[in-house]
C-alpha cells in the first residue's frame, strides 16, 4: 500500500527543503535516503554564492547567473526568498541563523587556522562575521588533548596576515588549551561526544567557567572575542550557547570542525523536526535501487530491503541524490558519468578532457560542473529532443549541471532554491489535479 | 578485457563481502553520530573505530577474511563487545559499509576457541531455557520474581538483577496448538493451498512467553481468509548469533530450513510475529552464517513479517478492514530489527486504518535491550540509558498501552515504564472484535 503524493530521494539540504515545503502544502510526502547526507559533513552555514569578485551573496548569485549554463541562470530569483523561508522554519525549531544575501561576504576562521568566505551562518558563528576593531584580541580556546581542534596551531596560523587575504583581522591571536575534567585520558573523542557533554547543564557550567578563567588569565582586560570548537551543545544547544555567552567575559563564536559536524547535525535535526511536524515521513537507511517508469511517468520507487524490495507508489519524485560525493552521479572506471536511478543524460566532459595540462588549474576541473540539465521547472531534459525526458521527476541540489559548488561556495543556495522550486512546481501540479489524500495526522511528530 | 572491466569486476566482488566493505568507508563519522551506545558510554569506541578502522588490523595479516572462522586476528581490543548490534550504523552509512555485521563477526571471533561464558551460552539457548522454564513455570516464575534468586543469578551467571526477564507461559504455544488438533503440517488434515494458508513461525517468544501473540496472529490471519500451518520448528538462532555462537546457530538454521524450505517451494509464505526471527531468516542466515544453499534462499524469499504481510494484503485490496473504533492514544516504538528489514513502518500504516486509534511514532533510536544485550550485568545500565528518552516519551503520553513489534523491546519498555506493551497484531485483533460488537449491536437495534 505505501503511497505518497511525492517521494523525495535524498536527505541533503535540497531534499529536506523540498520535503518540508511539500509537507507544509498538505502533500503526502515521504523522504527516503540511503544514509545521512551533506548536513553531517558541512559547516552548518548556508553558502549561497561567493565567487571571486562578489561582495555580497546576492551579487554572487547575479554573477553566476550570467552564465546561461549555471543553475542560478534560472534559479537565481528564488535564492533569496527560499533561503529566507528556510531560515524562518529553522528558527521556529529553535535554531537561529544570522546574515542574508545582502550583507558583505566576510572571512571567518576555520579549524585549521585558515579563513573561509561566508555571509549566512548559525547564530553561534555570528560573532565571527563582525569586522575586527583596532585593538581586538582573538582567543582560540578549546579542551586540551582534543585532536580535532588545536588552539596553538590555529592561533599560530591566524596570526599571519596572509591568511586573511587583506581583509581586516584581529590585532592579536592567542591560544588557550583548557584542561576539562576527564577528557585528557580519552582517546578517539569526537565532536558529538563533546557536544553531548555540553548538553548537561551542570557539566557545562563547570567547563565554561574553566574556559572563562583561562581566557581571562590570557587576555586580562583587553577587548576581544573567543573562538570555541563547534561543540557547545546538541539537543540543548540554545541553552548551552546562552550559558556560554553569559559566562565568558568575551563574546564567543563557534568554529565548525571536521565531521561529524555538530552545527550540521543541529540543522538536520531542526529540519527533520519541522518535516515530521508537518506530517511528512523520513526514512533514512533505505537505498533506492530502482524507479519504476511507465509511459515516461514514474509510478513507484523501490528500495533495497531484506529479501524483497520495499515499494512506494507515487505520483512524483524529487531526485535530490547529490553529485559524485553523494552517489547521485557515478563515475565509471572508463570515464563515463552516469545517473544510476533513471539513466538520465548526464552533462559531463568526455574522458579525454579529464586530464588537464596544469595540476590545480585555477579555472577548475570540467568534471566539477557535471550533472543533469533541466528546464526552468527542473524537469530533466532529453538532449535529443530538448524536452523533458520524464514527466513527473524534478531534479534538485548537487545533481544539477553547471555548478562548481566548492569553488563558487554556492552549493547550499542552489540546493535550497531548487528544493524550494521543485516543491512549488509539484504543489502547483497537484492543485490542478488534486491527489485527494489528506496527510495522516496520526503519525505527526511527537 | 579492459582495465575498467577488471576494476568493475574486482569491485563487484569486494562489495559482496561484509568484511571488505570496510574499503568503502569515507571516514565521515556519520555512523558515530547515530550509535545509541556511543551516545551514553565511552566503554564503546564507536562503530567507525570498531568497524571499518579496526577491520584493517583484522585484515592486516595478509588474510582475506571471508567469514568468522577463517581468521586468526580477532580485534585490536575487546571494546567491540560493547556493540549492541542494533544496526543503526549500517542503516545510516552513506557509503554502504556493513558496520554492524562487521562488528558482529568480530565479536564472534573474539570468542572463537574459548569456551563461551555460561551466561552467553544460556542466553543464546532460548529454546532450551524456554522449554525448561515452561515445564517448571510456577517455580521458575516465582524464582525469577524473587530478589534473592536474582541477586544470586547476577553474581553467578551475570544476568542483571533488574533486567526485564519475561514470565514463562503455563504451556508452550506449540503444545497448546497440537492439543487443539491444529495443523502441524503432518498431513492429518486437508491443508489448503498457499492462497488460503500460510506457515506461521512462532519463534521462542510466542512459544514460551507470549502465546497470546501467536493466538492473536492466527486469529487475524483467519479473519483474512488464511488458515495457519505450524510446522515443527526450533529457535531461529539469532540469540546464538548475537552471543557469537555461530556453529550452534547454523545447526538451528539447518533444522528450520529442512522443514520450511519445502513449504516455501510449494508457494507458502512464512509469517512471523517476531521481527528478529523473520530478519534472521531473511538476511542473517546468509550474511552472518555464510549459508548460501537453495533451502536457505527459498526460506528467505518466503519469509514475511506479519505487518508487512497484512499491509501487502491491503495493497492488493484483500485486507479485511472491518475494524471497529478503538478510541485510544497509542505510543509506538519501531524496533531496530524492523529497520533492518527495510520495509518502512507497516504497523503504523495498519494502525492508520483503525478508526479512533491515534498511534504515534515515539521516534527514538533504540530501547536499549538489543536482544540479550541489556540483560547482561555489565551492560544493563548502558541499555537503560540508551532507552531512557523513549521511556520518558512513552510515560509522558499517559497512554495505558504501547505497541512494538519486537518481543525483547516490549519487555524492556514495559518493565521500564510500567506501560503494558503489546504486539501490533493484538491491537488489530482488538479492532476486529470492536467491529464484531458494533455489528452485533447494530443487528440487535
């Protein structure tokens, strides 16, 4: 029986955005994914567009959109409303974000002592966005013995002017490694375990006071900010962060770490909670292995299961399976790039063009832009006819051709804008031909 | 043959092995983010370290490990013993690494060549303890309810004194069924074809502890036009697998397959009320026990979880939906074993067909018990911590009953919350009976 008006395949930002907007519009939506996606790997920030030459994300979107092959050429207009819409939803789940497409892109420190260019970040990273005053000190503070965040190495690197690429920077950078009870003897400590430690109100009060004393000892009465590893609470992040701000004498901000990304998991949880509250279903761990198509329409999605396939009948699919890293595109050993579920035509360089003359060519590698070409409504195109290859499938996120997401820092914006538009297209369709099934309130969120 | 073909062939070969799926690991840590045990204790180093990373040490001695018995290398340390085997890591892995399966094999290897602990051996032999317990049920139940006995058990055998041990039934389901002249597939009665009869695998839980679950399942099946065949059967072997006793488990597997494969080939479906037993048939005989014979495959293909089966009937328009109103808030917990089936949440879909039944997914990863894990003295506290948020949620609903597909989870939830926890088919039977009453009432009026 399982039936859904729409099956969204993929649990990254594009799939989550599409599923949330569809569920809110009253559609019966099921999101399936083979595992957790980019939210668990990323910084938790929302990178909309920061190509060379752009001062704000909005400018970046415009700049990228001048290239007719770029997704922003047709999606650009949706970037601001879609991102704003998503920030509201996430805030409703208790997770604040700061920034917008209109503010200047600024350089903030990374966990290896570099900088990256951002404009929209979780509230806990927001203090890093503000310009540095003349005499301000940056204190990099973290638990001693934690292998994913080395205050001394980070501070050493951030003290170099070149790391800031001419942007304004703190006058001094100091490092503070704080002994937190019981951590020294731990091997294999990861960010998530630390984050859970900060969920415990008593423990974190003590930990934060220790950090505050060490910071005060290092800085004295000078003005400045404190960079902490992004582990200040998971479920209890809002309270933990309020405590951190109250107990530290300097304004703190979080630096995202290597995976597992605590800020990313907070974002995943917030979106998951909203989707479930809106009546949507999320099934992670179900790997789609076949999409059944009859007369150029998808009729069902099949997942691998123990011994027999698990099948969901559906009226539409949002294909948000990701690029090569996410498994939405597969590069074969002989130089072909394929889309494994529907065999959609992939716009990719021929194998000969894979081998460049220059290693790390600043123009980038042509494979970065590989993906599926769509019309402006996100229907995948058949290159032979120039028309939609399949009627009721929409493509969203990293699977879209023409983006160089890492280079342009555009992946989150494209994911959110395309997920948002896919949902709108499908809502418009179902309004024309109502599917006639109310969402089952009985399984709404707990 | 091109190099690309060779690469493809080699990678297809690798993919089929639990052990070498370690090569697919991206080191992304997603498995660690979902591990319920790592969430509450640092005695366990987490699935990433215990699984794909430790696997490199296990494979380092130039030996391609095909199965648990072919390797001399056990594990870098013993912390893998704290894996509960819930399977969340495998489910969440974006790269397809079979982490839980890898850890299970590693646990078995740790125990290889050693005499099993009496406790692990005993917890594995659910059919033996079950038969003895039922035979002596008044005495056994009294003893298991007695604090002194439990304290002695904890000290000597290592089963925690507070661990949720179920009460033995007065007599086994199988003997009741036989006494009633029920069909055991012996040919005494005319057995309908596979369109009108199914094979029922009761497993140990319904046989020794919860015969009412078996009775409910059989009645629900009858109301859908299916007679039930209950052939001779033994424990599926999962408790043995979890306790690292693979050879004993293979014996159970062969005994079951000998009987069930014949039914499977004749087109009968094998229905189970325990998501653990049915998943063992579907996947673990082949994956964990390395059984690849035709009988094992035939049984796997024919096996259905009862809710999966009923939902499939509904899909074909064949489910009897004469449900009466229940007017009940029902907290539901989806057990880990159900997730490993990859069949969604069929019980919730069925509950949605019952008027007035307001079922709600408690949305918690694991109740903690993980089969026999939470019964063990050194793991009881971990199991309770793992399940604590679930227990709070269930209690907060104020409901008088909860639903869960897997027996050990039911016992854990019921014991931790005091809320009576039942199998989904029991609620469906309630709904059918409510329907009967409503119709009788209407007929009289």
